[in-house]
């Protein structure tokens, strides 16, 4: 019997630079499950890059194309669906994924807007896709015949005229029942220079956050993948070619007792293959002692997360997040910090009840809890989330706009047809407690924390504040208040950020797509990209570093003088520390070193103490000469990053945002002989 050809695509945009550099695991799992159950009936090919899908379609027209439907690839997948239906009407188009609203209104709208999609798989996809193919096989892949029966297929929706047929929810699968797409060889083609492998060791989340897809009841049961992980990790580690990163799509890594064994396996690979260097994963929200213990086993490769979203009790109650203990999170963050484990916290601006005061307090709490990085997000109105309902929109007077998803646009071609595609997302820009103007102020506050605090870029001043018992956050706020009085270039950076935050917003996705369609040539040439936070950070670090460094040290001197804490030694130290801070970081990617720098303070000791030491303890008897150099590990990392992100401004911004440990790349002081 001829096998039917099935294409599964989880596309990424690559018009400007690669938008997603992660293996397409979700379609791998769907394909692996299908091939395990029906190897004699189906052939499966997986796709990530648009040009690969185009080439394959030009050479072989499949029976079915399944597209993973996420907010970052919805439009490009729809555009492919349109061309497939035009050129090869017999090919069946199936979408599946979380970017599908579950209210009646959203469902109706989806089917009105998508005449080229035959079926949509909702929630868990493996069993649903298999069953759908089986039903189609019974009618010889005649979509019209199947639809005319109006049969319900578990986890599958489709439209027949005005009517929408919705299959009942299937019981959740056990993750152990899905074979590894890696071990089946399905993912081999993705081991290239660009993509980082992703694994999935736990599915589901016990929490119920109102803004999150996994907060729904359906995903509250958690299932674990245990038996295949060891083989899978060794398989991956032997083949990885691109970034030495591992992505784990678990929602709460380290929270479950099974995670001890998973960490042991990953650590074994680190030892044997020097991989993974960096693990991208959300760590658990509770059981923090266990999370810290597990994270510590991974040799600094994992940043410990404290995903607070807000520290305001009313805001937390409004989004059903009071179940996560803020005290325990902060305690754990501090333990992790003392173990050289990176830490980060997440905040979302604009949740119901948020305000300038509440957001500022959330920033203060997280900065003062000593998290290395604060990831500051806007509230995205995701489908399938409790917060995104007409009632809640009304209740909290939520005003939203559509923006271009960073790096997610491009011009593509298939079988002689050309199209422009852009992804957009709906974000909140004001609510009943946060007017638009306040929202913009909060965003500028976020940029300030991003450029001064994140990545420990100014650890010299941060450490000095700590040593002198002063609030680092108060100092950040001093800079924030003065941000438009420091230099014309710094003012312009904030003005550009404000423009990017407030101007590139549209009332609807259609309006946005029209504007992008007309301007695509310019957008593809503009290497600044469309993420204002990443552009601001790259500008601050790669273009205005010296100006910001000067401004900070000058503000610090004035502040200490005002507080009566500026003795002569501290004054001298500030002068030398300013120079030291500059020389460690200027032209970071150039590989230039700096020879014979003179200091009258012990800069090696200062650096070893993360600068949390008083100047008088560092004063030396005589001036000493230092070379500021990179060590071998830093050189390797820098060249890997340059290769991965290229030299474009957008690439540099992406690098700074993605790798929170930028301070690990700063030149180190070595005493000259
Ligand atoms: S935000 Fe995190 S903790 Fe909350 S439901 Fe989603 S995955 Fe779970």
C-alpha cells in the first residue's frame, strides 16, 4: 500500500534574521506518535524554515500539511495554506496549537477568516491528529465527504458552511506514551548551525494563572517523561552543531522529585560532551528548596526563575496568582545567587490593578531581591486565557493595540507565488488603574532597569551601593528621573524608545498587515528591528556605553556628596572605577585587550567581591598596572555568539536579551608582570 505523505511545519520567520532558533519539537512529537502507531500508512517530513517547505512542496505534493499554530507563525502558515489550496486543492490543511481562542466569538471569527484551513486541532495534538487522519483515510481523504457526516472528532474543530463542529476534549496522554522524535531520527535534519535542541520532560502545569494558556483546567494534570530522556540527551549531545544551548519546554523545571534524575542526566552530558552550556527553561514556582538544589547541579547553565509578574497583592489576586509564595521565591532567589547560579524574575506590566506605584514597587522588590535579570513584559492578550474574555476586558477597562512581533516578518516564495507575511500580537496599553501615559512612563522605567541592572552591566556601582548600605534601586531611579538631562544622545535613546512603544501600534491586525505590506522593503533593510527594548539595550551597551558610564559615575559622586558619604578615598575610587568599568566593556566583541592600565586600588579583589567592598579596603600602597583581557572560555563564547547573532544591530540586541550573563564576558583584570 502506498504510504500517504504528511508534511508537518512549525515555521519561523527569517526575513530579517532568524526569529526562532529552536528545534520544532511540537511537530516532532506529533510526527513520532503517528509513525509509531501507523508506520505502514504514513510518511512524515518536518519543516522549520519556509524555504525548505517551499522546495519540498515544489517537488512533492503531500496528502496533508499540518501547521503548528503559534502567535509567532500564524500569518505565515495561513499564507502557505492559501497558496496550497490555490495550487493543490486536493491537499488537506490542518492547523494545531494554542493560538486558537476557545470562546464562541473567537471560534466563529477564526473560521470566518480562514477558509483555507480544513481542520484545527485544539489542545493536545498527538492522538487527535492520528484520529483525524484515520477518519480521513476512511473517506479516501475526501474532506467534503468527511465534513458532510458532521462527525465529532476528539480535540478537532472544523466548519461546514456556517456550522462549526467541535469534537469533545480527549483525555490527556501520558508523556511517556509519546516516542522520542530524536531517537526516531525525525529531528536529525535540524542539527544545523542555527538551531538549539528542545526537549519536553514534563507536560502540564498545576497552577491556574489567568493570563496563561497552561493555566486552564485541561493542562492542570502534570505528566512526566522519564524512561527515554537519558538516551535522548546523549543522542542530542553527540549531534548538536549550533548554539550550545538546550531548551526545555517544561513550565516548572526543578519542582518535581523526578527532576533530580533529569538534572543528573543533563549534568552527565555537560561532563562528557561539554553540552549544554546554557539551559533555557522556566524553573518551578513552588518547592523552591528543591528547585535551587536541582538548578545547582547544572553548573551555572540554568538561571533560576522567580516569575512574580507583580508583587502587588491586589494585582496577584486579580490574576489568580496568590497561590505562589512571593516570600519563598525571594528567599530562593537569594540562596541561588550565593551559589553563582544566574537568577531572573519576570514582571508583566498592565495586569488588572497595576499602576505606576505598583509597577515601581514590583521593580524595587525584584531588584532588591538581587535577581540578576528582570524580564519585563507587556500583557499580551493570548487566546485560551481567562483574562482574555469580553467580561474581563470590560471589567478592567482594558484597552489594547496590535504591534508587530519582533523579527517576525518577511517576503517568501513558493511555486512562483510570492507573499509578504507579518505576525502581530495584541497588547494591553491601558486599563482602569493604568492610563496610557502612565503605561509609557512604566515602560521607560523598564528600559532603565534593562540597561542599568540586567546582566550586571554596572556591577561596579551596584556593588558599591551594597557595600555602602545604599539602595541600588534608589540610584537607578535617580538616573531614571534625570534621563532627559544627561546628554542629547541619551535623551534621544529614550525618545526613540517612547516612539517605538507608542507609535508602532495599530487598532487591528489587518491594519498593521496593510502598513507592513506597503513598507516591507524598508523593514527588511532596517537592521534596527522592531523590538524597542532590545534596540534600546543594544544602543545603550554598544553605542552609548561611555556616555552612560560617565553619567552614572557623575550622578553617584553627587549623590554620595549629598548624603555626606564622599570621603577622599571614595572620590578617588570613583574616578578609577569609572575607567575600569569602561575598559572592561568597551567594544566588547572586538576582542581588543587593554594593556598596562594603572590603578591605585586592588581591582582584582574588587572584581572577586563583585564590587561589594568598601574603597578603603582596596586601596594599595602604590599604583599597580593591570592588563584587561579575556580568558579562553570568554573567547570561545564570544566567537560563538558573534557567529550565532551576526553583526546586525538587531542581532546584537537579541544576544543581549537572550543571554542574561553578559557580565561573564567582560574583560578580566590581570596584574602586569
Ligand atoms: S504562568 Fe507558569 S505557573 Fe502560571 S499557569 Fe502558566 S505555566 Fe503555569
